[in-house]
C-alpha cells in the first residue's frame, strides 16, 4: 500500500519517530495553551481551588487596562529596538570572526558567547551595579566624557530604562546570533570568494555580490528567531528592573507574571486572558512573517 | 510490522511512565513518615532545624524542611494548593487578614486540634476570631508580637543621637546636613522602591503615625489624598529633587537597599525590626553600626500605628495527614526556649516580650520592641466585625498606580503632579470598593460601605475588635 508516495511500513516508521515528540509537545505545549485559553474565561482568585465562569469579561477589562497597554507598548518598543541591534551587530562580528585575517577568533567567539550561558538573573544583578548612578563604571566613564550628568540613573529613568535594558539584552544574546551567522557564513563555498577576488571584487563587493545573496535564507531564520527571543524577555527584566520604573519596562511576560503571582490577590483568569491575547498577537506576527517569506520566494 | 508496533508501545509506555511519576511521588509523600515543612523565615533556619532534630529524635518522624524567599513562597503555595501538593505545614509570607480569611473559606487549612486551655494564659488571651481562630477553633498560633515595617534606622557615625529627626522638616534638614557634610558622598535616605508592597505598607503606617490613617474610620471613606499624605509626598519629592535620596532607590529591592545602607551609602533607611538581625548577621560589625528610632511625623507629639490583632504564622494544610505532629511543632514555638531563641536571632519580635531580658540581643532590637509596645494599637478591621467583607477585599482588583508607584513615577520622571495622582488614586479606590461591594451583594452577602465605618474609633487608642 502506498501513502503519499511512501510505502505503508515507511509511514509507520515515520509515525513512530514522531510519536514521542508529538505526545510531549501536546502535553507540555498545546494542552497548557488550551488550558490558558479556557482559564481566561474564569474569574479566578489565586487562593481559590477553581474559578467561576466569567465569559469574556477578563478580555473586556484588559482592553480598559492602561498597564496592559503600557506592557504591550513596552514589549513591541523593546522588540523594535533590540532586533535590529542584535541582528546587525552580530552580523558584523560574524563577518569579522569568520575572516581568516582575524587573530584569536576562537577566543573572541567564546568571549562573545559567554553572556549567553550566564543566567539572566545574574546578569541583571551585575548590571544594576555596572549602571549604578553613583558608583557604576558606566556612569563614571560617560560622566568623564561629558555625555552624562552626575547621578543620572539610566535604569531608573522612565525615558531611558527600556533602551538601557535593550542594550543589556542585546549584549547578552548577541553571542547566540553570532553562532548562527558564523555557521551560515561557513556554509558559503570559499571557491566563490576566490573567483570573486580573481575578478577583482573588493571586500564590499564580495559582501554584497556573494555573501549577502547567499545569506538571505539564513538571515530570514535568524531574524525570526531574534524577534521571537525579544518578545519573550523575562528573567533579565525581572532582576534588572522588575518592570519599573513606573511600568516603563513592564513587558507583557512580566505583566502576566505579576498578575498571576505577585498581585495582592493573584488573578489567574485575568493573567490567562493577557497570555492568550499575547499568544494571538505572536501567531499573527508569525503568520505575517511566513506570508512575506513565501511571497518573496514566489517572486 | 511487529517491530514497529512494539516500538510504538514502548514509546507510549516510556511517556506514560514519565507522567505517572508525578502522581505516585505525591501520593508516597502524603503517606510516608515524613512531615513536610515550607517556610520563608531565613533567620529561623538554624533554630527550626534544631527543633526538627529534637522532634525526629522523640517521634521518629523526619521533617523535610524547605526554605524559600517570600515571593517564591507565594508562587509555591499557589501552585501547591491547585495541584493538591501543599506541604503539611507552611508559613504565610503575608499577614493580610482578608487574604487569610479567603484562604480559610477556600479550605486551605485545618484546625490544629489544640484547646485554648493547653496554652499559656497570655497566648490564649491573644487568640482572635478571624485571625488565629475560625469558628472558635484554633488554626494557628501567634509566635510573634505586633510590629510594623516603618522604624527609622540610622548610622550613629552620621547622625548624632541628640539630633535625630522627629518631624518631616527635621528629617529633611538632617538628610541635607549628611549630604552636604559628606560632599555628596553619602545620601540622606535610601529606599527599596521596587518592593512596592513594602513601600505601600510604609506609606500607610506613616499616615497612621501622622494621625491620618488611609481609611477615615469616622466615615468609612478612603483618604489617600489627605493633607498629611500630600505633605509626606511633598517631603519625598523635595528630598529627591535636591538629590538627598540615593538615586538607585528607584530600582532597589529591600535586599539591595539594605546592603547599600549598611555599606554607609545613606544615613537613613526605613525597615522592620528584623533589619537588626539581618544586618548584624550578614555584614561586617563595623558597617553594621546603627541605631533605630521612631517613624517621622508631620508634627511632634504622641502617635500610634495600627495593625489588626496578631495573626498566625504557621498553618497546617487541609490535605495533611500529620496534623497532630504539625500542631505539636507549632506549639513548641510558643514555649520559652524557642521564644528566647527567636529573640536571639533578632528577626520578628517574639510573642512573649518578657524573654528579651533572658536573650542576648542588640540594644537597638530592644529599643525597637519598646517602640512597638508603646506606639502600636489594634486597628478597627472590617473583616473581624463582618467576615463577609473579606469577600469584598478579595473581589477588589489592585488599583494602579499605587501610592508607591506614584512616588516612584515622580522619581523616574513619569509623574509631575503628585497631588493630582493621589486624588485620582483615592477616587479609583473608592470606585473599586463600591464595585466589589455590589458584586459581593449580588452573590447574596450582606455587606455595605458602613462595614468600614467605626464611629467609636479614637485615634491614639487601641480598638477592641
């Protein structure tokens, strides 16, 4: 028997290998997502064993909640700031550290990757000291250069906290994108560069005529991964600012956490409604990205 | 084909086994000869471990002890309750009477099975319906005595004892003097503004001390926008504008603020009495040189800070099979030996303050306890007069920005007009309570705004709830 061009026993083998992952994915990802959507329809004080059916009133309340909208704004503003930063800076380092002219490449790659393997909570705690307005090295250096006034609190100002957190996040996660870029760059055959050099192409021409076109597919994946990472910022922000000052860094994940666990009376239904809306927005972005990618491929 | 089927079955069994693990583990823990104990009092660890060792030697029952930070403790308890995996005994990292009453109504706890006649007379007399007693049965014991979070700690090397401030104006002048004499190296005040619930408690207690509790007991109305509240916020704004508050206060939690204060970066810090024990235990004795005094007020004179009657500390979970064992350990904590040990670690003040004379404690700890004894009273508490008001408190959503957020918003440059923000908060709180009352009334409970009105309350006197 042939199914989709494959023999029956081949299909069974495929099913076998997919089964454990499908089961685990269903139990750990799909089921919690469905349960979250169901919980969002309940008025559920965290101290209660179960909630009472509340319909869509949690959603209606969310649409009147200024802090929720502030958290959406902070989340997407954060994404808009950090995605280009991480994407471009890591590409720059990738090109540099992939070049045979660069000495101590392994050392620098390790150095740039170190923050990735350091927990966000530790980085948050250290960065509070580094950006301390009274004794932090960043303020001392920028103060001496005349860029900052004495006592300026970059993480404590409503106007600068989100951007400062963005710079720290970019530094922490840049190593991850760097690995992706280096792997992508190493997949380009060296013969193409040799041929370009023989044709008299400059370094910039080699980048724009050889590297960039061949990186396009990888770039799309790295971009999607970076966007996805930037929307899920949590532990770093929790220790760095805990959403403050005055909700300026309260990203949607922090909002959900605060509502579900640290509010005076935890509100599980309300937090679930916020999580559901965020998941829907995330899905829309993913579908939008996929459509753009497909239309470009077709073009 | 057979091979494929066998492999599929094996995969399903593997996954099934992985999930079966959780439930069997929970069941075995409940049936075992082990008492599980979760708590958040870090300073009590050594004492409690000793207590548990003695308990195990006497009864043969092991105690599985887990220490969490207060915020992690809340998360663990909420998840534990919903998954029926609460420990046998747990501490509550908050003492909000209405939340505890809600938990009682939802079946979190079970009675300890202790009779009041088994307890020392002073402990038995301190038990209160709605706090440690529910329907006449004892659910917890108060191992601590009443205290507040708004003591003013200072470094004697920076502020002379005879120059300690009492009023807002004196406090401002003292902070300014410290800052100027140190050429801007030492700030006047450090604050844990990221610890919102604590700073909100500080603000409420400072309003008690000012004679303007945030609830006007004569009318039952909120007064978060009273003249005294606005004066306090104006003082804080002035201190901030003149650079007298540590600039990192905007981001600090309590631990960070305490570390930087102990390191001498600021002269004053507002905290509870446990600051004595934590600072003495964790910092260099030279750095931990400090004193404690009364909270600041708008004017000189007597004052009072109000609290509900003392609540319980440890509770036995309704799901526990070890209620008598848990109760005997909790009971052990009100005995003199444990109370002396409690005083020795200088955390929360012991329920029996007479043990201070037998304990080895810092003079600042004794002074803090004396301040509490002289200046604290029981507040009129709606949930104690009409337990259904706890349903209103639970139904009330958190109104944001809270007073702490408003102040931090000013520090961060997001809020310019503090008075308007306080007016707005007061109005929103009133609206929120009215909505919650309507909701609870619709569920059939007899509650009204009048439940918050206490005509017989006299400021300066403790209220007999």
